[in-house]
C-alpha cells in the first residue's frame, strides 16, 4: 500500500544550518499494516510522515501509494489517498463550523461540488450513527461549534473524519501528544477500533514507547533519517520498554 524507496531530504542545504532529515530512507507497508514509528528528537519521524503526505518535496527517491507514484504529486492532490490526524487538536477541523458541517466536509470529500450545501436528513442520520460509535455523546450535539469541544473530543472527531472515506493510508502524527494521559488512552483506543474495523493501513508517529509497543502489528525505530530497527508480529509482542531503551542506546 505504501512504498518509500531511497528517499533523501536535506533542509537549508548549503548553509550553516544544513540538516539531513532523511538519509536513503526506505519503508514498505502492506495493506492493513499498522506501523508505529519511534526515535529520538531529530531522528526523522515526522519528516518521513510529512514526505509521504507531500508537505514538502523530497530531494530524490520515490513514494508510491497503492501502486500510484505520488513523488511529484502536490499535497492537495495526494490528500485524496490519505487521512491524517495532527498533533494539535486545533488542526484537522473547522472550529467555527458545526460538528455536522465538519462531518459533511469529510463525507463529501472527493465528490463533485455544487452550489447546494444543505445537509439532508439522510446524511444527518449517517453522521449521528457514526458519532455514536465514539461513545462521547456528540451525536446529541451536532449543531455545536467544533471550537467549543475539548481537545480529546476534537481529536476523536478528527479521527472519524479522517477515516470516513476509508483512505488508502492513515497518518497519525503524534496525535495524542497534546492530550492528558486519560484522554490520550481513550483516543488511542478509538484509533485501534477505527483502524482494525476498516482494515486501514496506518503509520503512527509517537514519542511514547509504551504506546508504540501496545498498538499496531509492527514497530520501526529511526535514527539520523533512516530505519535502524523494524520488528513485527510475535517478535514485536515480546518486546518491552527496556528492550527498546537498550536498542535506542545502542543506536545512539
């Protein structure tokens, strides 16, 4: 579903601030893979995710999503293949619009637009049923402005919006880092539910080693812009935080 081959990305090239962010970075995700990505600050985790999303062009290498070469494709076109949840709960939604209006934007994604905007009763019922699956009571607050929701509620709503049209690839960019531990656990549980129910190919960047071990079927560790550890299946299930710390110190 995703193939990243020999990708290089250098920021501020030719200056004193030159930084090699991705160094011959390669990664392949099969359909249904849920990969957690860890590494120290500056390891290239978020840069790798942003390269896949098309946030910036890569210097060389190729990126393919579901057989389509998207390397030169601009971010707005690449978005048709992707669902994304950001670290900041304020991103990913329109705060001045109602919950149901935000859901309508996500639901109609990729469809031809017309001057007609009204939400039909049929659509509204679909949104209400989807919101019920979150277990947060938002189905009774569909005319509430999203900006009035808590951070956790917004991340849950963003997750729902990102997965409504079953993207080829779901990108979770430290999406619980700004939440308190209790709320983060709820959002992670919801992430698991949506990923597995929809068999979504997922890439989750996190700083939290416990979360990286508890979620997904595969774990990769990055350092200096490339993958230094790639563990999946039963081997991943046997890993402990101490194992990861030992690997991390060995790489450092």
